[in-house]
């Protein structure tokens, strides 16, 4: 039971102490970096890459016996 309660209590303690923004900053920066990379790639290129990935990984239909 203590294991389940331990992590939310740690998160609450970090929020109360004020360390949570410093701990969450690398995650926010990684998200912003990913958004900048995606924004730098033109939309048609992203769409083309998505279509190619879908065509390569689509499931093959089952053959009738």
C-alpha cells in the first residue's frame, strides 16, 4: 500500500517545495524542440512520409483457405 502512495506523495512534496518546475523543464524543452523540428518540415513532406509508412506497414489481408 505504501508503494502506491509513495509516488503521489513525492510529486506533491516536489510541488510544495517548488522543485517541480525545475524537474519538468527538460521535458518541456524536449517537447518544444520536437515541435520546432516538425514545424520546419513542410506539410506535404510529412504527409508523404505518413503515406509511405502506412503503405509499408499495413497488415496483409488473410488468404481464404
